[in-house]
């Protein structure tokens, strides 16, 4: 697991083409999940129910988590040797 995290978030310069494609797909899935949860947070905010603000905050936190890791992964995948 440590090798996976190091490759996905740190060592972008030393990735092979197959690793780069796989980590790009993985990062885009994380980014897409973050956008989906962001949409759910916005729907909860607009609904006006009693507990909607609590659920909107939970969806926003989950969205932030997925978006950050998706962006960090994409930033690392696009890092090439100079």
C-alpha cells in the first residue's frame, strides 16, 4: 500500500506509461466522485428541510476530501522528467 500511495502522490517523474494511465483514471474517478458529492451538497442546501444543512456540510466535507486527492493525483500524473 505504501508503494501505491508514493507512486500516486509523490513520484510522478518515474512512472511508466501504463502506470500513468492507471493513476490518471484513478485520479479522475476521485475527482468525479468529489464533483458528484458537491452536487449533492448543493441540492441539500436548496431543499430547505430541517436537517439539510447538516447533510450539506457532510456532503461538502466528503466532496472536499475526494476533490483534494483527485487534484493531487492528477498533478502528480502530469509531472514529467525535465
